[in-house]
C-alpha cells in the first residue's frame, strides 16, 4: 500500500508546488509593512489617552500629530489618520524639520534618526499636555513617554507612567495593561 | 489515496479562489473592497486594509517580522534552524507539544500510543530517542534511565508558549551531550506578556483539556502568572479497531515570575508540577510458569521543577545569563519504578572582542541523582547513583570579511561519570554574497553517552517466547557522530523564502547487544550484554519554503529525505543492532496554508505525508488537517477542526520496550474556546 502511494503523492506535491509558485509570482503580495502597524499603534494611542481640554488652543482646533525630521512612515501616518477623530477633533499630521518651531500639537512622534537631538526635542514637550512617542532606548532615557519597538516578530510598546503623569495626560487602564512599564 | 488527492485539490482550488478575490481587490494599494469571499463578515469595513480598525490586542499579534527580517536574523545562523511561532501554534489543530513539532521541517514525530511519542531529526528514531536534546525554558527534559523524553510529561498552556525553536543537526558545541541529531527549545512567554485571565476549554473525540491562567503584577517591574491545566486522553484503537486500553489523565500547574528592574536585566523564577495517571499495557514477568503475562497496569509519571535565571545585557553584542534549576522526574508502573533528581547550574557569556570577534563561553555543572527501586524486571546492584557532569564551552565567530564571510569555531568540553572526558568541536562557515542569499557549511562532532540502562542495570524482558536478561556494562562507550552539513537560504522575491540543507552523518560505536550462553533453561533466559559494535552513515536533506501570497495568506511547505546505511552486525557474535536502518521514514513532506478569510476568521489547512517506517513495518500515511479559528471579540476565540481527515486511524510507530504497546492515531474532531479577560 505504501509503495503504491508514493508516485501519486509525488505528482500531487509537484502539482501543488507548481500551482503555488505560479500563484506567488502572479499575486506578488506583500507582508503588512512595519509602517502600517506602527501608525496603527499611534492612532490607538490617540484613542486610549485622555487629553485635558486645556491641551487644545480652541474649541474647533484639530488634534495635531507632529513628526520631527524625515518621515519614517513614507506617508502611512497621513493615510492611517485620514478621516479619523481624536478627543472629538479631526486628526491632522504635520511635519517639522526640527523641534524649534513646532507649536500647538498634542502628539509628537520622534523617529529614531533624531536620537542625537532627542534631549532638545523632548525639552520642548516636557511638562506640557503632549504625548511623546519614540522608537529608541535613548528616547525613553531622555524622558519620552511611549516607545514602540519590535520584539520576537511583534510590535510592542513601553510607557513611562511618570512622564505621562507629568504631562497631565491620562492613559487608560487597558493601555497600561498591554504596555511594558518603564521606570527610570 | 484518490480521495485524499481530490480533497487536497479541492482545498487548493478554494484557496486559489480566495487569493484571486483578495489579490484583485488589494492590488495597487487601492483600499480593498468587500472581498468576494464566500464567508463575508459584516465586520469588514470598506477599508479592509486599515489596521487602525484592529483592536489593540490584535494589533499586538500582527506579525511584523516580514519574511525579509526573519530571513535576516535566521540567515545569520550557520545551521539548519526553524521556529514554530505562537501564531503557528494558535492556528494548529494539535493539542500536545510533541504533535506541534510536526510543523517544523525535517522533524520525525511518530506517536506510539496515546501517551508516548518517538521524536527525532535525521533518523535514529526510538521511543527513547537519545540523540535529540529537548529543553523547556532552558531545562533539559532528558531522562537518564533510558534516554529520550517522556513526552506525556512535556506540556504547558499552549497559548502561553512563545515559540519552539528546532535546530536540525548537531548542536553539541553549545548544548553538549545528546545534542547529536538536533536540539529543540520550548520557550514560554515572559509573564508580562500574559497578563489577565485566560480560560481555555478543548474537547474532541480523543482528548479534552481545560486550562486556566492568571497573570498579574507584583510591582511596577515585576509580573507573574499562575496556571492549571487538566487533560484527559481517550484510549486509542489497536490495528483491529479494538481499544488499546491506554487512556490517561494529566494534571499540571505552575507559575512564572519575571522582574525587569532595567531594560538590560531580567530575573525569572518559574516552577511546574505535573502528574499523569496512565493505563498502559505491559508484559509482566512471573517467577513461575507461564513466566509472563500480558496485562494492563496503572502508570504514574510525575514531574516538578524550579528554575531561576538572570539575563543581563551589557551592550548590543554582549550579554550573560546565569541559570540554576532543580528538576524531578518519576515514572512508576509495575515493572519500572524510577525517579531522578537533577540539579543544574549554567553560566554563559557573550562578548565582542575588537571589531571582528564575537566570543561566547560558558560553564556548567549538573548532578543527577537517580534511584531504581528494584522489580523483577528492572534492577540494579547499586540502586542509587549520583552522576556528575562538568562542562565548559568556548566559541568564537570571526568576521573574515565585513557582512560577507564569517567563521565560527568552538568546542564543548565535558566530563561525565559514564564515559569520562568528551570533546565536541565544530567549525561553521557562513557566506552572505548579498542580502537575499546566504550559504553555510559546517563540520561538527557530537556524542550521546550511554544512559543508565546501558551502564549498570539488569533488565529482564520477554523477547519472543524467550526471556532475556539485558545486562549493562560499565565500559559502554558514547555513540559518536561526525556531521558534515551544507545550507543555502534565499529570498528570491520579497514574499518568498527558501531554505535548503544537505547533510552527511557518520556514526561510530553505535549501540549493540550481544547474546551469551543461556543462564537458565526453565524458563529459557538468554543474557544480552551491551556493546558499541557497529558504524553507520546517514545522508539526506531538507527543503522548506514560505510563500506570502498576500497579507491574508501564507503557505509553508517542506520536504525531507533521509537515507540510512548502518553496518550489519556480526551474526557470528550473536550481535543485535539497537539502531535500525528503518527507524525513520525515508521521505516526509508537508504543506500548510494559513489564510485569513476575514479580519476575525482564519482558515488553516495542512496536508502531510510521512513515509514507511520499515523497522515496525508501519506503512506511510497522508494526514489532512483543517480548522477554522474565529475571533468575534478581542477576548474570545473559537476554533474547530479535524485532524487526520481521510483516515479512521493509522499506526505511526512501534515499541521496543517500556512504553506499553503501540496503538493507532485516530481521526480527531475538535472544538476549542479560549476566553481572555
């Protein structure tokens, strides 16, 4: 019985292999890009953190997400935020070359490439109702609030509760439960 | 066979249609419209690709290791490595750890009966396969009485497993004795990643289990979890379809505490207790005529362990780990009453020396205290033994040319109380001509020292109509392997990865048994003495490939070939080889499809072929496994499926002694619900 099975099996396997290879080259699919996952996390932070009313310059002011330096998401952040609300306000994304001139934002994303300038950037946001989100150890050591990182193939995040408290923001219990707690 | 092929073809056709629907909808980055899937869920937003609509918990489960990244890290290893991820585990039909190992390429998993498995890589399979090293969270699961692993005692809350790493080929330079044909690392999640309640209930026609886990926080930087798992496995059928009478209950519980005082330090303390109550069929030797009886006896396998570990990272390329554990294992049935206490301490350190050297070194000590409570069948003139194992290793990776050529050379040095001093060196060369391709080659030496049964134990057993007395000998030697391996990994396109390996293994001093003049005539008892009389060669290879057809659909396939040529023992000396040429299948192949029908519904399918096992005259078989996993809410998961769809039951292996009798692996329909809160 075992001997008669093999040829049929081999043919089937060959057929399946040929089919899947043909499919693969035809579909040309792609894995969920890192940027899309990261930006989805950033969106979630806008939903699970509570900003005080005083964080916004006016009643009709939008919710501003600022990025310092070169955009590591290649436009994915705008795509993720398009048409969405945070604190009941439309979300807009603004890009700044450096920290000096940015004003009136509620969430600040600091890419890893800004590690050299991280102290200066975070100094601008310190103690104000701004959620800082970064990618590096240096960012957390410098007083960042939330860090996104990849571990064992999954995106995870750290939160420094002292920094969040000092910013007068409130992170939801659910967010804190899923987060790694970071203490300096 | 025709039915299997048709079913496989139908499944493929369905998957194909799915892909067409998804491929067409998702092309050019245009937001996918409602997919033309037969199972369309109203929960799918018009913008189905929008990850922001995923619950945060699910988002944390999205696999972000793209094929390229995974390849990058694995392609740095000049060895045949594969990983069974938490996602693979949650999408699988299997409810036991040995069965999950079927998912890895080149692993030969042969279930013997409801509670015993033979698991091996690249041949030499046996119910006590002693050439595969198995570790659970850094703790060796080897039983030093007969070698191998009592797989019924290896369990966990499967949702709390992080991954299972499978290394094919020798790993003795780092892991030491018994890492001859492969190494398996079963790794559980950090307790900070298992916070809250998890309740899981599984039911099937063959097994059912209930798991409860709670994870909490002791302080800002310290988390813990505790768990309890109860399971029942029905008796399997024998070849005639009658009950093999091998049902069993298992109960286990445990905890894990992790403290992260800084980003660079992790302290882990964990422990487990397990107790299995098994019915097993056994031949019992009787002191008078008819001298033996076949009967069903109760068996108790118990385990416990406590482990502490400190991991410290002192930089990007340097870290150390200090681990201490205690492990207890007991197996108790009419003919065998054995327990062992293991105490182990292990330290290893990795550091960068200059620009081009990365050094790993380590030291270890293990004490195994084992007790044989004498029975008529199994006894030892010295019931209690204390065996010491001292070990040290050093391995250096030289960068011969930056980002291109790497040479890894190292050796383990061990001293054990059975065979004395053992050296297990290896040399590995890695060439990465570009980011998409890597080639590696390795030569390594590894040993399997004799287990206690070969050394000083007297076993009285029935061998056909004759009783035999198997006598250990104190000068039994280690089996020695010299392995030559070649590997190639490639990522020809962004969504395809391929892994090829070839090996040639030469074994020396393989175990044999030598018959002597009868020591009794009524009953006839023939003495058998252990020896190391034969040599042998195996060669073969493994091919595996991953294909991501889209965000929603991944295919994984593998094929492995094994040719075994062990020398024939000398019949004049009445020699029997323990290693059988036919203990493992020549061919194995499998293909798995992981498809997300909608955001909360997965359809997973697998077809695997395992060739004939000549030693036990077990025919080859094809197993088709299907399941659906539905996650209606963040916290709730239902899954249901069938394993071994086209087959009532089939045998996979046989028994050579000790683990009851062989029975047949049945078709299994299962349903499972998991609730997280």
